């Protein structure tokens, strides 16, 4: 694409804000200098951020991968769900299986 006019910039800006409100990030690759200048003047560059403009597709993919790695490092880790064999089995006072043993399909014979 070689040209973008004012109405297209406004429509693009509206679309970008809509995507960002849904938690999406938009990036541009191989944008020509004239186009980039028009995007800057219309406020698109300020909304997207200058780091989301890349010269090559591989640069854009690498930047995205780096952001994803950093995002995963910042997210709190949830404890892994305990598996059938990780749980401690508790005996009831009578030695019979507990309701949890029956529900989880791990019925065993207990001897008092």
C-alpha cells in the first residue's frame, strides 16, 4: 500500500482502539516513510507505539516472541493440580474409604 488518506487513518485508528480494548496488540511491518509520517500525524503511531513498527517481518515476529516470553515470566504460576497418586489418602475412623476416594474412582479396601 502506497497511500493512506485522512478518513482511512481515522477508520484505522478507531479499529486499533477497538482491538486494544479487547486486549489485542497490533503491529505494522514494512511501512514506507510517507505512510509512517501520515500515521504519526494522525496519531496512530502514538496509540500503537513506535516499538510496534518493524522494518522486516522477522523483526516483528522476534519482537512478539520476546514480549510473550516476558509476559509468561511475569504471570503468576498456578500450582499444578494434584494427580490421583499425589493426594494423601486419609482413612476414616472406621477404616472405610472416604467419600473423596469413592468420588475419584480410587476405591480401595481399608483394614482397621
